[in-house]
C-alpha cells in the first residue's frame, strides 16, 4: 500500500511514496502535507469501496424510479399502481440515505 499525505491547508489527499511538490488543489508547497497514519490511511481506502457501493445504490434507485414511472404510466390496475408508487417512494428514501452517508464521509475526510 502506498503512503497517503494530507494537505493541512485544504485537506487534499495525495497517494505516493512522498508528498507532491505542491498541492494540486490549493497550490501550497510540500511542507504543508502530513503523512497519514496507517489507521487513517486504511479508513480512506476502505471508504473508497463503501463510497462506490453507495454510488451503485444511487444508480440503482434511479433505475427503479424509471421502471416505476413506466409501470405507473401503464395503469394496469390499482394494486399494480400502488406497488409502483410505493417502490418509487421507497427508492427515493434509499437514495437520500446513501447521499447523506456520502456527505458524512466527505465531512469526516473519508473520501
């Protein structure tokens, strides 16, 4: 596993054997970077996968919403319409949960 370095000015995370000469985000020098501990680096690497999972969930909820709209437009019978309406609403809730979790990851520096 490569080392991770964090810019103490803007929070940018760099991966490599050493910190970059300057921060790609805020353009501060190498001296503004600190090496993250193994524990903090592991959290960031683990959060990469959980962030990917949340993004997949968000994409799936978008697909569910499209399918539900199609089912609602067909209006086959009241029971089907009710199921599609509930599924559409539940997919929106699931999407919002994943978006909130991603926002929390970013706030806590786990991106």
